[in-house]
C-alpha cells in the first residue's frame, strides 16, 4: 500500500490516530519494515570500543541494512501525517521515535477524553457526604489539569452545585443568591460545606440557625434575602491567629467597617440589620450600624457607618469605605500608610506582620449596653 494512500485515505486534519495507526502498520508490515519500528535500530557497532576489534563485515552490513530500513520506515510514517502532526515529529530521529511519540500522544488524548466524559457525567451519590463529593470532583479536575486542560474554580464549583443529590435540593440556588460564585474559591466552598454538614448533623438550618427546618424551607431567610442588605468580609487567615481589642485590620476585600464590640459605639442604629458573607461562604448577621470615636496622633476622629457584627473576631477597616472619603493607601517596603488625598493628613501607618496590616487605636468608648 503506497504511503500517499495512507495520507489521503486515512488521516484527517486532526489525525485520526486509530485509523492512521492500523493502516500505517499494515503498510510497514507489507514492506518488511515493521521490525525496525517495533524494535528500533541498535547503535553503530563500529563506534563501540569493545566491539571495534572483533566486529565482522557481515555484522556491519546487517546494521547498515537496518539503518536503511529505518530511513524508509521514517519516510513512510512522516509522509502519511497531517501537517500539524508532522511538525510534532520533527525532533524524532527514527521510525520508532515517531511511532512512540504519536502513540504516547494518543494515549494522553484518550485519557483526556475519558476524564472529560467522567467530569461531565459526575453525580453525587445519595449517601455520599457532600465534602467527599467535592473531593471527588476536585480530583478529576486535578487530573485534567495535569493533562493541560485546566478547569477554573468557578467551573468546578458550578459542576458540584449542579450535580448534588436530592437531599441537598435548593442548596445551589441559595448559594447563587447569597454568594459571588465567580470569585469564590474551592477552599471557600470546602469550608462552607464543612459548616453546612456540621449544622445538618445538629438539625439546624444553615441560614437562620434554628431547628425544625433546613435550607430551602427557611421562610425567614427567604424573606431576608430580598429585604436585607449584604456586605462582605473576604479575608482568609493563613494560620490560626488572634486579634487584640485595639487592632483594626485594614482590608481591601471587606466592603464595610466592622467591629464585634458593642461598647465601642457612641451611637448605634439597631434597626440596621444585614448579612455579612465571609470568605468560607458562611453568612453571619450585622445587628446595627453606628459611629466609633478613636484617638489618633492628630486628635479625636470618628469612624462612621461601622457595622456591629457580634460574631466576627476582629475590628475591620474597609479601604473601600476609606477611599469614598478621599483616603489613599500606599504600600511600600512593608509599610502601609492611609493618607487623605487633598489635605495630606495621615490617618494611620503600620508595618506588615503575620496577621496583615493593622492600625492600633485607643477607642473612646460609648459604653452602649443595648
């Protein structure tokens, strides 16, 4: 069978490897060339020192015949390839190299197709813990990544939420309503699922914390989702840390100033209730909004519109809120400076430490108790 026929009849632009390999092998067998493709050609015996003195003419002749056959086989294989496949074999120096290279590539493509199919068909088993199901999806996504087919966190999260078992019905729609899934990470989702499973084991609703119902049947949360404003505190701690009462963490990923200390407020509107979304996907409640007075090097200042969030573990300064009142943030050499854009007055400056950038203020307590 002519090599030209292999190219014309059997190979598409994308190289249908299964068909190409069968026809190419048949051609090589017919021409008595398959042995050099399968076994390769040994090194030149005349170049091997220990054989140089004893090599026979007939041995050298046999080796040259193998080299000649290898060149013919190499020509047949490469001439039967599409242009794109041919370019991938330019580094090959023998027919065996070409065959092995294409076979390996085909095996990887076949594995990639199998994994893609597995990923698309994944479904959560009824009795499977939700965290273990997430691990199963992530493992296949990781195998795809190793084959240069990377799934983004958002793609994996959407896959997980769209393939949950019936016992978790409604969880996907709730998460889509209260979270920015496109900016959510797999680490955040795993943390949310751990909290979610913990509440399920205790028979508590993961949205309002009450017993007797769960998730999609939560009337209170269904009402509050449409009525309450929502804020975010998306900081992620790398290691377990604690925060001092006089520390105010500066975050660019937090939409509002927050504190868990009721006594800090000089005024507080307790009617302002809101949801606060944390980095792990969980939601806690803000139970008021008001003003906090602090002492700075330039005297007393008031931090306005601070959320009272009893369940957070630190005070937070939102740079977004500071920027709204014309403050800029400069970070250089491990130092962070908050400075007013027009007056140049410094609100505070601090050095980086393991917990992040934190300003320390003496708060002029309002001593609110209710």
